[in-house]
């Protein structure tokens, strides 16, 4: 059995393929887009659930709580 490690490519003469960037915005716009998509599911909705959970005066239907938890799971 040959125990050498292959470190080359299958076709060494093939030209390098340039990656295609499908993002049509600036890096700053990308950061804003990601922040606005990540913030609600990682910080906003858990904060809302914590307020509802620890408050004695706020009463919410169980469906609303389940919807919030579903949004958190879907955002992960």
C-alpha cells in the first residue's frame, strides 16, 4: 500500500477559475445588510421574550411565544 499524500490537483494544466462575486453592493452595504438580518433573531426577539417572561403584567398568547421562538430558530 502506498502511503504518500497527494497534494496536487487532478489536472495541473487547467486554468485557475476566478470566483464569481454575486454581491452587488459595497462592503459597508453588506455589513449593514447582515447586521439588520442577524440582529432580530439573535438579540431582538430573545430580548422581547425575556421581557415577556420576567414581566408579571405582560400577558401574551402562547402562539405569539411559539412564533418568536420559531423566528429565533429560523434565524440561526
